[in-house]
């Protein structure tokens, strides 16, 4: 899978993605990162890519020309028009199901805005998806793009050492992940739940499922409306009211 990031700060993207799990995935050729500096397409010797907004107002706006030309550099390279994600607080809030959808693409372009935003005309021309990582404002789209690339990369086959782990993390079936434990079995008088030491794998899986349900009900009750529950899950939830 190939990630293309249109940005004013390519070093920030490269330093963030070329580390840890995503960095190893790049080394293995499972994903690739192409950070394009929008200033390289400014068309002037000063590398200026912003100007005052028409109609007045505070701040500056990124010009359409440099953004479009940097986008063209990607389409010319790959030979088609891919999905373009514009990172904006006005977009649909990113979630796991969106990550799964985006992971099916061969190429994804992330457009990182700055200042007071980007000229609306070029957004209308190239953007296919407006996406936010939360209801707050950041200084630019670089951090949101890295968040999304990380989440999407984990779903690319081979990126995780244990591919099965991606299926059982938080938000699987819209439930939060169950609590995890490791050695030592006793830590400052706190014990690992005995069921995890029993060796009874069916009972362990049942306990973990129940813990996922309990944790979701406690911490993210809003997710329960969309949770994919089995008959056994429903029976367990009903038993909690007794």
C-alpha cells in the first residue's frame, strides 16, 4: 500500500512514519511513504504558497496552484486519480471501520492544510474524503495524517508480526479490548485473574469477551448500540441486571 502526503513539512511526516511498526513495514516493502513538499510546486523563487483571503479576515490561505500541482505529481506517477483525504475538523470523524475501508486502497493521498485553510476551489477539484480525527483544531494536517496512516497500516497483511492481533483489538465488533496481563503473576499484591492461569482456553476466551463487554459498557456506552453481540453476549448482559 502506498501513502502519498501533500504537506509543507515532509520531514515531520517522514520522521514520524519511518519508525516503529510502520518503519519496519516500509523496510519490508509492505507499505511505502511519499511525502511531497507543496513548496516545491510554488512556482516562485521564494516558495510562497499562501496569500491573504479574499473578503478580508485574519490569517492566510494556501493557494490552489501549488496544491494542485503537487497533487498532479502523484497522479502522473501512479497513472490514475486516487482517493484524496483532506484532514480537516469539518470532516467525518475517523474510526476503525473507515480505517478498514481505506486499507483496501492501493494508493491514498493525504492533503495537509495550514494557516486558515486551503482555497476551496482546489478542494472541490481533488478531494474525495474530508476526515477529522476529533472535534478540536490543530496547527496542521500532519499529525492527523500520521494517526490515520498508522491505523490503516496495521490492517495491511504482514505489517503486524501477529496478523491475528489486529482482529481482536479495541473496536472489534465495536467493543473495546479486554484487559491484558503478563508476568509477574503477582505485582504489589495485585494478582492476575486466575482464569488466565487455568489453561482452559474456551473459558479464557469467554472471560475476555465478557470483559470487553463490561469495559465497553463502562467506558464507551455509546458503542454498545452498534456492537455485534451474540446470543451468549446478550444472555451475559441480561445476567448483570439480576
